[in-house]
C-alpha cells in the first residue's frame, strides 16, 4: 500500500499544476436569482430525526402536536400550532419555515392538504423533509420524503397523523397510531400515549434526548393568552417522555391552583378548597402549592386545616417560615402579629451545626 501511494503521488501533484498556457484565473461571481439569494441567507437546515404526532380533539376542537427526538431542544424546532388554525410538525432535515408558513397559509383559508402541497412544490429539498399538518377542521396532510433516513414512514387516522424517521424499526409509527386511537383522557393524555408507544416499539435508533408538547384551542377567543393551553418542553434528558409526562401533571396541578385562586376572588370558598386539594394531590411534593393552600385556609379562618400543611412545608424548608410575615403588606394574611407568630411557631426547631 505504501509503494502504491508513492507511485500515485507524482500524478496527484501533476494534477495540481495548471497548464503553462493557462491564463491566471480569478473567482467568477454570477448573479443569482433573488429567490436563491434569500434561500442562501436562511439558517442551514437542522437535523431533527424524530417521531411526532399532530392531532385534533374531535370533542373540544383543540389542536396539538407532540414530539420526541435524540436532538437537543427539539421544542423550538419541530412543533408549531396556532389557535383556531392548525398544528404542524416539521422534521427530518428540517425546514423550519414549514411551521410558520404553513400556519399562515391555513389561517388564510387553505386546508392542510393544499397548504402542504403548495409548500412542497416550492421546496427543492422536499425529498429529505418529513412534515405533517392538521387544520382546524381536522383535515390531515403528511409527507415523508423518499430520502428520509430509514426506518421512516407515517400513518394517518381520524383527525391525526403520526410520522417518524431514523427509527430503530418500522413498528414505531404504527404503534403510535394504535396507542393514540385506543387511549383515553384528554388530548394531552392521548398525545403522551402515542409518544410512549413509539418509544416502547423501538423509538429513535440513536436513543432519547428531548421532547415537547404544544396544545392550542380549536377556536380563538378574545383572550389570546388563554388560547395556548399547553406548551411544555424537555430540552435534554435521558428519559424525556417520562419527564414530559411529569411536567404535564405539574401543569395540571397549577391549573387547579389557579382555578382555586379564581374561586377565592369570587368568594366561592368550598369550590376553591376542592381545587387546592386536587392541586396538592397531583403534586404532593410541591411545597409551593401546599404553602399557598395553607395560607388561603388560614386567611379564611380555617386554621385547624391549615396547621398540618404549614408544619409539613416548614419541616422540609425553613425559607417558607421567613416568607410568612411578608404576606401581611399584600393582605394575603391579616395584620395580626400574634397570629403570624403562631404560624411561624409551627416550624420545627432550627438545627444548629456543631463544630
């Protein structure tokens, strides 16, 4: 092998020497069409090989997309959704513009199928794209380019589509479809069931890293801040789907707490307490939720119910003890020094370090 390399070296060097008659050359700059120049100015395509699902809840009209990938922070790249418009998952060799452009076209009145067809027709790299869309009417469109890395494929069902590429095997997306179709619960529950089934069937051949779930209302309201129902991301984790499920549960707990606060504002005390109890049940180790539940109970004159909760929170972290008197100026607790001392006395004695 060494002798062969030495024998070929003169030919290689000769190829680097221009002919004697050749005039000196300089770079040639050719004018490019404006469209090509714009395309070149975009950030380079990203590799987000993954499995995902887009879906519409036929009962509520809510729209959602969920995704898992061995890719750092998949949440800002693959899932897109707009209240009253639709949801998009754009992956494989990602052209991120399929998300915002697709939603804009669907908002203008085009259905999911026509929108995807139009975008693919404008994309010279469509063979490496994998894109799924669903509009507010439940129409589904999906494309898996012929150059997506195997195993790659998709499957559609009643108002949903599952798609995957660079999978360990071809069972992933059929398993997702079966799981979503057979799952119970709200849209978040069913989207998570699809992700879990995809992972159980083999998942991404490279393993796990990040996941995301995005759910919006099927109809816009006059309160846009309430139309984005759920937007949760796990950017880097060895078990991102499990972590995403935990975040969804915590999200539900805080929704109960928020509803409890609303009931308190309306003087619907019993309903508020039920919401607080549900929040604590969903997130039993969350001191934040327990603390505010105890504060509310105390403020309402239900000290007997608040006492064990304060004790539990104070025993785990004494910082909550120091927070109590700060609630008086905000009128979250009454300006009653004796009562404040009673609350703080529920904390266990401070431990002093010895040398």
